[in-house]
């Protein structure tokens, strides 16, 4: 059985009726935030929105979901924050010198490397030894340092 034009119109009206909508307070930025900007508690307010209940899964529902996050794309002031618009803060930033450790067979070497990529704990990134110019791979540690691994 197909739905006629009138049937589609009635279906749209019923689906858009308040009986199928839900109102919630969502965190919103007070000012427009740009990619790379950290989200702070002072930059966030709450605003009421009404939508279909299935739409809430795409958005940050409380301020707790913003702790330690950075904008992945522009967040417009007063608009709800899509989960996909956020990322974890990088522990290592590209172009910012960082301490690195190499361990092998009972000895340890410490040096400073220049990351060629940003990264979060557990990720393997490329970094350059500024003394020799050699590019190596290193694993980002939770403390923000790099651990050089043999490949």
C-alpha cells in the first residue's frame, strides 16, 4: 500500500506535533569557538531546545561531556554542540619540542624531539631529531612525553 500525497502530509503533521517532540536544556557556547579552541566552563551556558527524541543522541547533553575537549570544527554561539564537533585535547602538539625517551637492553637515552604530528596518548606519531635531522616514530605517553620504539 502506498502513501498518497495527502497521507504524506498527514504523516508530516503528526510527526512534527508536540506529542513526538521533547524539550531539553543543552550546553551551548556563549561565543563562537573555532577549531583547536579548548572548551572551558566559563564559555558554556544552557539553552532550551525542542526536537524529536532520536535527535538527542547526536548532541552533547550535559556540561560533563565537554571536560577536556577541543573544538574539531567551528561551534556557533547559542547553538547545540554536536558530539562529532569535538575531540580530545592532544597531549603532544605538532611543532612544539617535547621530551623523548628511548629504552633498549638496559640503557635509556633521553632527548628532545620535534613532533611532525599532533597526538593523543597511545598514538604513534612521527617526530624529528633536531640534532641529526632523522625522522623517527614515537608513541605518545599520558604524561605528554614520547617513547621511541623500535620498528
